[in-house]
C-alpha cells in the first residue's frame, strides 16, 4: 500500500541517508568540541552539554569556571597574535556572592601576557616602546571583558528571572557585539538549598504551588528551553549539602 501510494518500493523510506563516518564528520564540523582547561579538557564537550563540577569548598570549582570563562572570551587571534580562545560571550550567574573580579582580571591578563609575550613583547622592549605594549594589552583586555556578562542573584526567584531573560540578554549581546552567549555558568547551584527547603508551600497569583520541588523543576526547565533555542555549554558548580562529620537522618536509618 505504502509503496503503491508513494510510487516506489515499500522499503525505500528505510534507505540510508548517510554513513556513520559522514554523520560523525558532519557533527564534528557543526559542533566542534570545545577545548577547556584541565581537567575539563578530557571530555569532548560541545554546545548543548550540561556539566556539573562538584566538590567541597576550596577545591577550585570557581577557579575552574573563571579559567574556562577566560578561554571563552579570549579571541582566537588578535592583530596577528594567536591566543587560542573562542571569542564568544559568557553569562556568569553568581549565586553564592563570592565572585572575585580581580581574580578574573588576573587570569585574563596572564593569558594575554603569555600569548603576546613571545611575539610582541621582545619587539617592544628592543625599541623601548613599552607604552605601546600596555596599550595593546589594555585594548585587548577591554575587548574581552565586553564579552563577560555578570549576574548576581540573592535567591531562587532572582535566578529564575535571570534564566527567563537569558534569551533576551543573548539577543541584546548579539545586536551590540554581534556575539551571542556561548557559555552559561552557575556558581553555585546549591547556594539557596536550605532557604528553599525552609519555604512553606505557597500559592502564586496564577494558582501554582511554589515549593522546593517546583523551584528546582523551573530552573531545569528554563535551562532546557534555552538549550532548545540556542545550544550553549552550561557549566554548573555544586558543593556537598552535608559537610564531613555531619550526621544525617539516613545515617540513623542504617
């Protein structure tokens, strides 16, 4: 029946469109893997992936985010100097209010110095034009920081609002700088855990129940919605809810 209606053999619609090698080649060309600092360099991360970086306080989670952010906002090449960056925009959502802009600037300046030091720095020192080198560094630094979008949230409601505005923020960046958001970073996703757990279920104006579970589901849904519209790499840090030496109810049940 299907073959007669379609004018061809019934199994024509099962014919192979492309080989596995062709599919892999097309996938790698459309979404090439992103090279990030160790230990994230071990995984072939691509836009659309969501990565959770878990560890105790002081384990370097925020440092890893900042290093990845610098890798993203640095250009691949600037005035003939190779830096190996992505030249894309980053949206950094600070949830625990521990973001250190001086540390970000320090990492960025070190990467700039490492990239241009082997090419231009020797030339600038020979002709005595160190001011020219400082101008080069300052201009590149300002250009990179324009691609870093910082958002601070003090509760889960502000986090949800920030995620809902992610599409408009990305479009605004694209209109001004011709570059949309490529990395989304949340540091740290469990910052409001105890505050949200203490909330009593309440009803919003539309009749929806606001609870810890609904807040968590809304955060996940908003990230998922944006990933469907624009594939980006999402990096999330998470600290353990219970520290060492703290006994939980599960321990008593054992």
